[in-house]
C-alpha cells in the first residue's frame, strides 16, 4: 500500500525496458510492411517482397540488438529528464505557494530551525561529554580507569579514582591488561618571576604515553625507560602552551622550564588537543619523580587485552589488591576495585554535565518530533484552506498524485529552509551552551566544523524532509482527504479531541520546563542580590611564591608582605591593598578556639569556626567589609603592641548579648594567651561560598598571631583604572628578589564559578522550555486554524444570525485559551510534584515560587492568545453566503 | 554511395524540418531526395532517430497513418531546429574546404 503510494508519488510507473522493445517492434513491423507493399508494387511476389524488406531493414541480428539498446537508453534518459522537469515544476509551484503565505512559511521555518538547531547543539554536547573519545588515544574503548569503592555502611559508598602508588605496583601485572599506566593532574606554578602562572600539570609515569598510543608533535614523550633512568626532571609541553609561550619554536626542546621552582628539561611537545584521558586541558606533562611515587593520589589507567572485559579487570584487581600495611591510606584497605570507561569522572560516575546533556538531547528529540507533528498538521491545515485552489486544479486535470507531490515539495522546501537556518541557530546556541557546561574543556571545535555533526544535522534535515514533506503528502493523497477537498474539511469530533489532547500535552510539557528556567533565573538573581559581607567585584588576591625556608618564619613573612604591600600601594591604578592570612571565598579558612572570661564554653554554630583572619590595617577598607561599631586596625596594632581583636556581628551578639562586646576581651588559641581586647565589630562575611551558615569570625592584626602563615595580598584596583595583573606581578617580583613567582586570582571569578551550576540549570531548562513553548504555540496555532477551517459553516451561520467580529474572535480564542489553560493546570501540577527534586539545586528559591508559576502561566496563556489571534481574525473574514454555499 | 559517418543525423533533421513523419516516410523522403543514391540500412535511420530523441532534438508521438495504421511520428523540437541550422552551416563550410583542397591544381614550376 505504502509502496504503491510512494511509487505514485514519484511517478515510477511508466515505460519499462520491455515496453521500449515492444514499441520498437511495432515501429519495425509497420516499416517492413510498408516497404514490402512498395516492393510488391514494383513487381515482386509478396513472400519475396517481405524477405527483401526485412533484409533492407537490418542485415543481421547485431544491428537489431543495437537498435533495441538505443531505444531502451532513449526511454531511460527521457524518463529521468521528465521526472527532473516535473520535480522542478513542483518545486517552483510550491515556492510560489509559500511566498504567497510568507507568515506561515516563515513561522514553520523558524520552528524547524530552532528545533533542529537545538537538537544538533544538544547532541554536540553529548558527543563532547560522553561519546567522543579523548584525542590521540589509540583504541580508546579498550582503555579504562580504575576506581576504588568502599562501602561505609550508613555513610554510603565512597568512590574515588585516587589510588595509592603501592596499589599501582600490584595492578601492573594483571592478566586483563596489556599495560597499565598512572598519572595525576595537579595545579602547580610553572615559570619564573612575573611570567609564572598556576597551571594544570600532569604527573605521568613513563608507561602512560605508550599505553595511550599518543605520538609526539615534536621531540619525544616519556616512555617506560624514563622511569628507571636518573636523567633528572623531564617535561613535555602541551601544544597550546608551546605555541603561546615559545611561539612554536622548535628550539624550545632541550631548554629548561620551572615547575614549582624546580627546573625540568623539555623533551617534547604533545600533539594539538591532547589532554591525556580526561577532557580538561593539561598545560605541561612532567615525568613523575621517585620522590612523589610514594603518594596516594594516582589515577590508574589500563589497556584491556583484546577480549578482556571491564568487569573481569575490576574483579581481578580486587582479588590481587593487598592493602599497604604501612596504612598511610587507610580508606583504601578494604576497597572493591572496578574499572570504568574514560568518559567517567573522578567519582566513578558519568559526569553530571553528561547526564544533563543526555537529558537535554532526549528532550530536544522529543520536542523536535512534536515540532514535526505540528508542522505536518499545519501543512494539512494549509491544504484544507487552499482546497478551492486545489479543487480547481483537480478539475483542470491535475491528478491526485500531482497535488500530493506539490504538498510534498512544499514540506520539503520548508524542511530544507529550516535545516539551513538550523545551522545558524546551532551557531548562536553553541557559545552559550559551551560557556555554561564546558567552561574548561580543551580543544573545543565548532560542531559546524565537525564532519560527523554536520552529517547529523544533514540526517536530521532529511528526517525532517521525510516527516514534513512525505507524511502530509501521503495524508493528502488519501481518499478521505481528497473527499474533504471536494466538500471542505469537517473535522470529526474524534480527530478534534485527539488534537486537543495533543495540544494540552504540549502546553503541559512546556510548563515545568519554563518553571525550571524561571526558578534558576530567580536563583541567579538571588545570588546577585546576596550580600557576601565583602565586595568581590574586581577584587584580586596575589600570593608571592617564596623559597620554602622563608615561609617557615612568621617574622620574615610579615616583613616580606609589608614590603610587597607598600610596593603595590605605589602602583598606579591601585585603590587599596592589604595583607591577609586567611581570606574568605579563597578555599582555605583557618580556625582557632577562643576562651571568653566568665564562660565555660562557647556555643558551636552550624557554620563551623571560630574562624580567624590575620590582617593588615587597610584590610577592611580594601575587601569592603563594614565595621559596624568601634574601629578598624591601624598601623599601630602590630607585634608588641596591646593585643586587640575585631569580631563579627554574630560573635558579638551571641557571646555578648546586649551590645556590650566592645572593650571586652578573650583568649585566642589557648586559655593562657594574653586576653585580646575587642576594638571593633565587623559585618558577617561569607567565608565558604554562596551558601553560608552563621559562624564566629574574628580578626587579629598582622604581627600578633603566631599560629598560621600563608599570607596573601588583597588588591582593589581603582574603578575604571587600567590595571593589569601583569603589572601587579612585575611590581611584586621587583619588590623582593626572593619572590620567584606570583599567583594572581580573582575573588570575583570564584564567586562566578559558584554560579555555574545555576547557569547550567538556567541554560538547559531555558533552552528546552523555550523550545517547548514554541512547539506549543505552533500546535495551538495549527489546531485553531484547523478548527476555524472546520467550523466555517457554523461561523457563517452565526455571522448570518448577527454575530459581530468580536463575537467570532471571542468564540475562537476562548477555545484556544481553554486548551492552554488545561495545559497550564496539568503542567503546574507536574511542576509542583517535581519541585522537591529541583529544590536542592536552587539558591534561596522555593521550587514552588508563586511569582515564577504565575509568570509562566501568564506567558503560556499569552502565547495561546497569540496563537489563537490569527485564526480568529481569519474567522471574521468568513463570508456567510459563501460558507453556506459550499455545503 | 554509403552515408558518411555523422551526417545521417543532420539529414534526418532536414527531413523533419519539412514536416513531421514516421520512419518509413523518412526513408522514402531520403531515397527520393538522393535519387536512390544513398545506400542506407533502415535500422540505422531508426537508431539515428532514437539518438536524436534522447538528445531532445526530436520528439515522437504515436499517431495514425492515412490508412489508419498505428505509427510513431517524429517532429523537430526547437533545439532540433537550432541544431539543424548549425550543422548545415558547419557541413557547408566543411564541404567547401574539403572541395577546395581536393580540386586544387598543383602549381608547376
């Protein structure tokens, strides 16, 4: 049935080679007969004439065969030409038809473009995160990473990719593996002086590169012999670093590079895009030295032998594993070892981004399919609306097939237009999604430059052509629709109900997605409005790398940092600078107990602590923490002066309720220490991040604390000043010759980093929600149009009975909005039920936020109004006499 | 006299430039015009027709002869007419050149 329809669609009927041969025979027969008749007239007897005529026609069978072949070839060629011409004509007609109705055509193209573009983007992500193996790894399917898993009873499973070096030695000879390698990636300071930067440095044992099968871009990589040799420290540069730092100079090989102040000899350059087995970039690879080999934070990768399985490898490793009796890494004693594919993260699971991408890919595909369904419906509505034109064509002799092909051509044109436009959409979406989900992925290439993904886009476009072109055409070709073309569409109530349900489902689908987007948006806004107690905007921290010995002397560290502080203060563009040991939002917090005279103990607060920062005089001004009472430190608060302290508001109000905290004193660290007098009360500060619970915080002046070292500078550049981090580095290196490197970080960026999960949520929900909304709009519009077309008669009667334009618009729009409202109700129900699942990922926002829900409902109803408006307007143009006459 | 290779096509086009005809009519036309001097296998004519049809230079349609017999009638297309003009010019120039060469009298010193 379908086959015959498709055959008809493409006019496959027609001459077959057998027909060609028969035609030649007919032609020949006439020729021979006429020739024979002529010969008879000249006097030959009929039989002889006939033979002679045959001989004159063709002397041998070869000639005849050539003749037949020529006819077959001719017919084949002509059929093709005819088909091409007829398709070209269909396309021309279809194009003209679409141009006449640019609104709908544009709308469909945009809907398809967004649907397909989003799908391609989602699949690009999925490909990036899950499907694409790491670059330059030979047969990556056979390379696995080992994980340790410990069942801690009530505490749950603990899974980690950190494996001690001693275990690596045990796993080296497993039967499941061809070879085993180990690496770890650490942040270390690379370079010297003002040029030094913290970079991602891969420690690799010599066997790591040969296991992966990676080839050097230049020079050589490490191999197993290097492990044994005592050549000293070796380094391999990442291609990007080699280009940026050494301008791609081949002479870089053989030179020395400082990694954590230790010289390493550069032996080679890794190929472009090589990141080891993990997706994040690695700037430098160094050969793991024997000094670090005894540590516990190794990642073990193995190349499975052909036929070996991950399960078998894990079981074997677990069986072989003998806990290291020295017991320095206790949790690893009783672990079960398992092997995971390279796409998994450090926690032995698929990365959350990958799960999100998988989810997004699934949602976009569903939405895309619904889009196709809606576009198909819309095209059928167009058919119904144009039934007069089509009926005229049928009357003028256009076959049914012709009309079917016309519709197919329209669909195909729209799908192709959408396909081309979708590339543009993918191009626009890509940077957004990339920034949200793949901030630190190396070697990203645009999907548009990737042959496979371009192929995927092409395949999706083809499917679109098939869905949007062929399906409505088949539908239109069915006798039912042809009958409808004659009589006008009278939608059966069952069809309408089905379509109504579909529309409600679509609206309902978009609601929870939009609610999700709204909730994440609200969370981001809440974060923006959050008072952290400091002003992180533009704020930099700078840490000077000093020879180790300098670090161990408190006095020397204070001296050095006071000098650095002075040097930076003189820099143009610096508004304020201070020294601090223990910074908020900086990863490390120091805590030290306090003893308050007259109190047995102090209450433990949920935020932990008490936290202590040791700061120079200008600290509060620099970091932007308000002193709510009393004073800040001055240069007079230092070694040898009266012990003083500043406490935070929480500490002041909790320990000295009634506001008498000022001038009280407490002992820091141990009860025998001198009692430090409270000279000021500071605003509470977020120490750990965005989610902060109350804690005691107090500040000591630089020089009055000998518990913790690790000073940093806090630098606030003047607003609008051209101030570069490089200038800061140079000034610090110049101020003290012992500073061998300076690490500059932005506190603002660490706050931004915490926004990332919220951004991811916003982007994924926003993208899918927006798409779903568009689809719902499309669906409603199609349904409304269909309804208007189907109810022309009824509307005509109403108009004849005196209904005004307003009545007609109201009639149509009411039913559209009613459907949307049903969808909103169902959708909000889903959103409410699913809310608790989302809530932990939000910030200070209830998953049942009323504002968001109301807004989403309003948006959806407004969309429904827009979708209903055009068909409603069209309904007012129904001419009662005409509508009644078509019966 | 046999037909020079490649000239049959243009002869067929010429025949059809007078009126549309079926295969045998064309044969008769060529025989009469040449005074029966051209020796031509009938099948070759049909092959030429199919070739021209394939190139879109002639079109064919089944019709009826005056005697009521079913016959395939050939007609010149616009492209065929154009081709005939070009090929005729080409042939004339060619024939002139060849004639000039062949009839040149050797110059005696």
